[in-house]
């Protein structure tokens, strides 16, 4: 995209966002975006190479922030097992805050990305969560905690139920206040079982 800070560029971005949120990636129309902006499709392509580039622009910040969050979380699992526990209540509020800080990006990735290169976003996130869970289990085992041996399918299920449950926040358009309650319900529903699997209960 050209480094154009004009009102036209701002309008293009707003119209792209509206188009993808309304129609999803597959049904989104470059011609419709251009018409809403008041320019030709050829003019629109001077700003973005195509629909994929448009969608990528809208989710870029969210993906980068998520990657940083994951790196920070992984980094906490390189030391003493007693110094870090993902089951602490104080981790829930920052997670909800993070989701709502990037709400629109997550909405696009989870609900509107089918047919794009981002269509596997949730499955990719589940795979990443699985590796993080295994890393945490290794850290605990090295500290002498009796972690239960799980099959690959069991690890996958553990991560899938969590990721899917968390992002019901996005799918069901919960208010932030309701999202806090939702996360507390997840904690009540799932954490006891997980702690048992990780040898912490």
C-alpha cells in the first residue's frame, strides 16, 4: 500500500472493514468497496494489490500483537515451575482486555476469513496452544510434578475446547462485562480438570 495518509485512504480502509465484516472474505466485493469509496476499482488497486492484501492489512496488527503475547507466555515457561501458573485468576482480566483491544481483528479472523489465507486461523491457534501446553507440561515434569501422559488427540482436545470456548466471546458479540463473566465460567468449568491432568490437584 502506498504511504497515503489522505482522507481517501482513510475512507478506503473504513469501507474495506465494513465490507469484510458484513460479507466475509469470500463474498466481499472489490467493486462494491470502490463504489462506496467513490473511486474506480483500478483506483482502489493503486492502494491495495487485491482482496487478500486488503484483508491482510486489516488483521495485521492483531496477528502481530497475538504473536508477541504468545512469545511472552512461552518465555514464562523457561524457569521455575512454581513461579508461573496459567491457572491464576489474575491472568483472565488481561486476556479479556487484550481480546477487546483487538476485537475487530479477531472478529475478521474468526468469523470472516473463510476462503482467505487466514481461514485456518483458529486451527493454527489451537496447534500453537497445544505446543504451549506441552511446553508447560515438560516444565512441570522437570520440576518433579506428576503430569499425566496424554495422547496427541488428548492434547489437541485440551487446546481445542479452551480456544473455542474463549472465542465464543467474539462469535456471540458479548459485551466486555459479559466476557469477564464468560472467562470466570471457563475457569470454573475447565480449570479443575486441567489442573488434575497437569498433576497440580
